[in-house]
C-alpha cells in the first residue's frame, strides 16, 4: 500500500470513519472515468483542483463536482488573493499527493479548502484516495468537516 493511500486511510480512521476505499484497477484520471468505475453520476466525483495563491505561495484546494469547472475569478474572490496554476512540485510538497491522486484528506500540511455546493446534493460522493488507482466514498457533510472546507459557489 502506498504512503499516500495509508495517509488517507489513517485520516479517515482517526475521524472514526470506516474507509470505503475502492481499488479501480486502472487510473481514474478523469471524473467521467472515476464515475464509470464507481457506478455513480459524474457530479458525485469530488475533483480536487489545486491552485497556487500568487501572494501566499500556498496550495488552495477546490473540491468540485465532476461535471463542473472552476471559475478562476470566483475562486480568486473566495481565496482573497489572485490564483495561478499550481505545479506538480508545489502540489506534492504541500499536500503529499501527486497530481491525479490528490485526496480531500490526509494532506501533509494544512490546506485551505472550498467545496462546490453541487456535491452537497448527493447522499455520498467519491474522491481520490491518494493515488490515481484508488477512490473512496464518503458523505459530503463528513468530507466538508474533515477538510474544514467552506461551501461556496465557484464553478462556471
């Protein structure tokens, strides 16, 4: 088991949640592919989109429904600073995850998180579990609490 997957599992277990982690057998690199593998609606996939705060130089997480795209203008307004593209090195250094496996929990460092309200419309959602080959299911309310996320509209 990878270190990243272990961190996600440990974060869930520490929160008293029995992890429902699925090994997909193939990379779930798109929300559509993850939804097919999980057997759910594409909007039940919580995509982890990381931006870099241009003033703070910190990673900022936007968990968005699989079918939605993040509006950089709306996201910047929520973050309170201009945002730019986060490169793989920044994402790895601040979250501990590689692109394609960024989970909403289990980060190496605390991260500001914002959550797409669309995710709250479902009984459960699926997110990356630390690798491109693992996803986990969780109630949106628990995901929001675990990542200390702020629910706010930021999609196009």
